[in-house]
C-alpha cells in the first residue's frame, strides 16, 4: 500500500446533525413520552395509537424532509461549524 488517499484526513460524516434528523427525532421522542404517559395511566389503546403513531409519523416526516434536501448532504442543508 502506498498510504496516499484522496480523502481528507478527518472527514465530517454529519452524524445526523440536520433539520430532517432533528425533526424526526423530536417527533419520535414526543411519541415515546406520550406512550409512556398513557401506559402509566393504563390506557393501552392510546399507547398504541398516539405513541406508536407518532413514532411512525416521525419516520415519515424525517424521510420526506431528507428527500426535500434537508438531510445531511442535501442541497438545502447548511452544516454549522463546531
């Protein structure tokens, strides 16, 4: 091996720091929080409908935002400096 590559020495992978990822995670966390609350109040149908439904909605919204260009590497994504 020659030891030379065309890639930079440290390449930022993004790790999900995008509006699409943050929006999806916040919606899913809300679903888990409400699901836990309804579980505590012994309302299993609300756990399934509200808690589970929001997790699915979060996945769909994150996917839509990524396709719209708000994901890591998307044309509307602007990475922030650290």
